[in-house]
C-alpha cells in the first residue's frame, strides 16, 4: 500500500486538530480532501464530509465516502501518519540549549 498518499499539505496551525490535507490515490480511484486529525488516541484519517444542521440546530458532518474494508482504512491511516512524520524528527539532544 506504500505510495497511496499523495499531495500531503501539512497544516500546523496552533490549536487546530487538523494536521494535514491529502489525497488517497489507488489504481482504481482517487479520493481528494482527506484530512489527518489529532484525536485523543493520536492521529487518524478523516474522509471527506459535508456539514449540515440537524432538526435540533446542531452542526453535524455527513461522510461523502464510506469505506467498509477495515484493513484498507488501517492501511490508509498507517501510510498517512508515516508520510506526515517524514522529515519531522525529534530534536537531537545537542540542539537543546540547556
């Protein structure tokens, strides 16, 4: 599954849970507007969705893409996290000024 994540644009705005936008590109289809989001258990992939207001006036999100294959979702998530962390190594101890 390597190489399915394309055009990752990191979005590291302070306080924002969305960390990056990207596309999933396979031999048979492409899904644009995917997000990598910081959750309580770490980073996860959020598929494209649309916002709506329900009858109670609450803001909700409806997925546009629903992938039922759990293994495929896990592969997308693992690859997206891997691509996100490329070139984001923790600082070396010699870089710490104290």
